[in-house]
């Protein structure tokens, strides 16, 4: 495609984003060019804008990961992505493309690899579709990083439970939805105002992380329900210690497995017979592409079709398009509660 388009460009570390023109790229053989209609925001976006972390290898950069839009062009070897003109959900992230600004979400046209592009269901708006990519991939990678395949189907007789600390976060809501689909009994922590919502998503028990006795509340519930709790996902910062305090009392002789979505500090707490893994996809591109395909083309697509996964958490639309992204990112940085900020483009 010959031409140019508008992009929210990150000119240097520290930002701010500034709207400018970029050459519209041609998709590579395995890529899809997306005409972006909506983007969703993630904490990594303001970390990259404000601190250059995770590292931004190329400036001027285009950041962002979560898009929905319309297929504008399809690469020569793509066999699995929806056809030209289809409405899609697309994971468009320069992070997995050595910082290539053609692949960042915050622009009118972005490249995405075909493994991360699936049809947007008719029932969903572009704004709803944009909430899935990074949060779903993170929630699903959490399972595989601790050896739980995405086709796992525990039955109630297996009595397998999981603890998700940070259930009302964007990643947390998909951790709950996916845990339910794998057959876990799901316990989550959140502010009490989110209890009903998180139970609707699939949590069996929700606990207020601000309560001084939250750890003993969870342990009591596990004992009462007679389930095995030796698996956990620490979704938010500061959650590892209370999660280990719970597991110490519930894991029995099992080796406990904990996946940790925020970066793990080197001096993090530990527990005997407990594996603690930073939640991150393989950096081997072949393994990662296969995993991405399983996340989007199998797990997400199937669960969207059956209606067993829904957009979450509640969406807050911020107007202003590309020009409005700095303010929207500032809002996310100031803190959200049970909300995903989405910007129509
Ligand atoms: N490893 C990766 O590849 C990867 C990818 C994506 C994200 N992440 C990381 O995952 C984390 C979550 O990201 P996100 O986008 O899901 O965040 P988010 O939606 O912005 O998280 C906000 C939520 O965090 C909850 N929260 C804050 N402190 C809490 C605590 N102590 N206990 C329980 N809940 C707490 C709040 O719950 P209430 O409203 O109930 O108070 C709020 O709803 C971030 O650290 C992010 O950087 C990692």
C-alpha cells in the first residue's frame, strides 16, 4: 500500500506521544495490515512512554498492543487470518518485532502477525474487541508457564483450585474466565465492589485483599470446600507474599506452582517446594508463534464462539483519537479499578 497514515509517535524516552505521519507499510508474508478502529491501553504502554521500559529499541517508536479494526491487506503466505475487509481483533505489538514501529497499535494502520488476528464476533463492537489481545495472551501464558496446557479440562472430582490475586484487573478478569474454562475452582481477590461481577465471570469465591484476615479467610474457604489449592497467579504487584502465606497452609505435600505477571524482584519471597515463575511467553519465535496461535485461533476464538468468554473488565471509552492517547494513558497511570480504557481511533 503506497501512502501515509497518522500515528501517535513516541519520539524519545519520556514521551509525550505526538501525532505525525508515517509511511503505511506492506504486510510481510505472514502479516496482516489492520485499519485500526479502536485501541485498548495497558500499563506497559505508559511504562514504555514514560520510562522506556521494557526497553524501546527504536525511536521514533509506535507503542501499544491491543487493536480491533478491519483487514486492509493480507500477506502472501497467510492462510489462517480473516479475509480482506473482515472485522478483526488483532494483537499488534512492536515488542515482539524488535521494536518495529510498523507493528505498534497506536496508529491508523498497524501490522500484526497472523497468529494474533481473529474475527471480531458480529455481536461485539470494535471497542469491546480491543480489550482482548494482551490481557488474554497474558492470562493464558500464565497457565502454560507453569505447565498447565490450555486444553486442560478438570472435572469437579479433580478438586483443583486456583488463587488469582488481582481478579478485578484486566489480566485478572481473563485469568478468572480462563481458569473457569480449564475446570478450576476459582478464588480471586478484589475490592468488595467487584464481587458480583467477578462471580459472574466464573469466580467461586472473592475476597477483599484489603481485609487484615484475607489470608485466613481464603484458607478457611479452601478447607470448607475440600479442594486442592497449590496453583496461583499473582497478577498485581505486592501479591506474592500473601499468596505464599495461603499456599503454605493449603498445598499439602504437592509442589506449588505460582505464576507472577509483574516483573519479579530479585529478592522476592519464596516458599519450600514452590516454583515461582515470571509469566512471559517463550522468546523462541517458533514456540511463541505456536503459543500465540493457540491463544487466539483456538482458545479465544472457540470461547468467543461458544459465548464462554466475554469482554472484561468494564470498558471506559475515552474520546480524542490518537491525539487523546496521552491523556488516556495518564488516566491509566493514575490507577483504574475494574476498568479497561479504550480509545476509538
Ligand atoms: N508479564 C506480562 O507479559 C504482562 C502482560 C500484561 C500485564 N502485565 C502486568 O500485569 C499487571 C496487571 O495488569 P493489568 O493491565 O491487568 O492491570 P490493571 O487492570 O490496570 O489493574 C488494576 C486493578 O488492579 C487491582 N489491584 C491493585 N492492587 C491490588 C492488590 N494489592 N490486590 C488485588 N488487586 C489489586 C485493582 O483492583 P480493585 O479494583 O479490586 O481494587 C484494579 O482493578 C501489571 O503489573 C502489568 O504490568 C504483565
